[in-house]
C-alpha cells in the first residue's frame, strides 16, 4: 500500500484480489493518510476495502436489478414490466449518444442530458406500433427518471459505483420536476352517469355498477370467487389474494368492502343459483367450472406448459398459464370490461371516455363529497397509507379524488361564514347600500 500525489490530488495504490487498484482520494494529505490506514487494515483482515467496487455495464446492472425484484423482492410482474420498459429508454440513450455503458461513469451531467433526451422521445400512448405517436408527458418522464434513480440506488447498495459517487438521478432532484401537461381526468356529470347506467344491458349493469359502487379495480372484480369473496347475506365483499391461482391484489393488501342493499339485490340476481366459481362470468363463459375446477385447471395448464418447456416455469410463464385457466373457467377479463365500457360511452355520445378506471375515480370522489373519514376512504380504495409524491398521508387516494365545483363552493362558504373578514365585508357593503339610498 502506498499513497502518492499527482498534481494536487492524492491517490492510493494497492492490490486487492490480484488486481491493482489506484483510487483517487482527494487534495487533503491528512485525509489520504487516514483512508490509507483504514484500507490497509481492511486488506489485512481480508475484508473488502472501503474504496473497492465492481464495475458493471448498465445493461447488466439493469438485468441484475430486475432479477432482484423478481426473485428476492417478489415485486408484481406488472411492476417489473413497467421498470423494464422505463429503463429501456436509458439503454437507448447510452447506445445512441456515445455514452459509456459503465454504470460508474454515468455522471450528473449525463443524467441531466438523459432527461433532455426524454423530452424529445415520441411514444404510442397505447403501445400499439401503428398508433399515432406523441411526446412523453411530464409524468412519463418523471416515472422513467424515478425508475433510473431506483436502478442506481441498487448499484450503490451493491457497490457497483465509486464509494464517493452519489446517485446521479438523485442529484437531479426528481421530486421537484414539474408536471405541467398531465392528462386531465374527466368524470361523468350526474346526467351522463344516469345515461351511462341506463344504457347498460342486463350483463353489463352488474359489472359496471359494482365497479362504480365499490371502487374495485377491474382486475380485482375479474378474480372474485364464489362463495368465499361474496357474503351477500352480510352485505360484504372480500378482496383477497389468490397466489395459488396465479393472482394477487395489486398492493397485496386484502380488504373488505360493505355493499349497499341495492347493489346486493343486483348481485343476487346476477349470481343466481351459482354457488362456486368466478363471480362474474364472460358473455360466453363456455365451461362454467367451480372453484376447485379452477385450481385443477391451473395445475393442468402449468403441468402442460412445463412439459412443453422442459423445465420449471418462471413467474411470467406461470402467470400466463393461470390466466388461461381462469378464462377456461368462464371468468371475465379486464380487456372485456374496457371493451364493454367503450361501447357504452360511444352509445351515449362520449367516445373520448375510454378507461373504466373513471368509475374508480367516481367512487373516490363520492366518498369525499359525502365527508367519509379519510382513513376509511383509503382503506376502501385499497391504498397504502403513504404515497410519496402522490399526496401525503392519504397517498394514492388523493389522485383518484376530485371535488365538484358545487362541493368546493359549499364548503368554502361554510368555512368563511363566521370569519371576521366576512362580517366586515358585509358591514361595508351594507353601509355603502344605505349611503346610496340616502343619496
């Protein structure tokens, strides 16, 4: 081990695992001596030195990170797909802009250049190759940068960056990036809501009314099973994880949702005499199998796929096999719900409304306008208690909640009614009116 000075900067020189290391320490000689002593002690004990790190190309780092989310953290497959799509932009950037692929060489300046690159990227909103492309929205840019920040946080944790190097995407100040072109959320007016529901046929109404009156995600509704998830006598709906059947709640948090008596009557009629199986069936369900048959179908599909692959299925392959089994059981799919929703909005003259998620927004807004306790709102929506930039302690619930102009007006007037400013304003205008009459 030796320390040497080049110009005004001190460096160390030593061998670790047969490789020569020459890390930069800094301009202070005293600090260089202290660091040298610590590194020397670590080398004597056979521990990794404080200055050592493993250089890794960004494409390889990305695969390690995604594997960590899949095998260790067990993030949802949808989350992993979103992370992969987001970081694909980073790979295109380093491949097309002469940026070195070594993760430890990606600096703050290059990270800022990457954000500028994202501002020029055009994407298809629905992912279809023939769809008309547009520039990434601010929220899309923000999500990609956040994913890259998480990627390089993983690199820091696993010592793939220099010990003195910060996370370049944290230095940008991700949480302070403005969102100026967010797509506005448009809810039904009371008249449109009435026309929408009245336009439903006997198959559509139970599905769409349940989404509107419970706030369920479409995927949650499609994976409800009889009898366990439905307690119509008690007026309660249970949203539960079904890992053995290849499906889990998005947040993994199970919940109970009370049912309005009017909705209970609708569901009794929709379920009829069925005692087991998917609660909501497709229009042409084919073989209407029971819950145990769904399990058998999952086992059969998994076994068949493993025989074809000649190995144990990974999570994504097993998920595909499970989805096929649910469809064979006659279960409804999220794509079908969206297609039926779009048919209805087109029929009532609202073709621009294409996302059934608006029904979840309507549910959250109804709860707020009925002054439902914020904690209960959050629990009914199935949201985590903290949502980062999404809105303080209520998290994602705030994203789905929209106050109507009438509610904002009534609550503001109530808040101002007994304030001094209101009383003084009234006295002044009353005085002016009296003076005008006297004149």
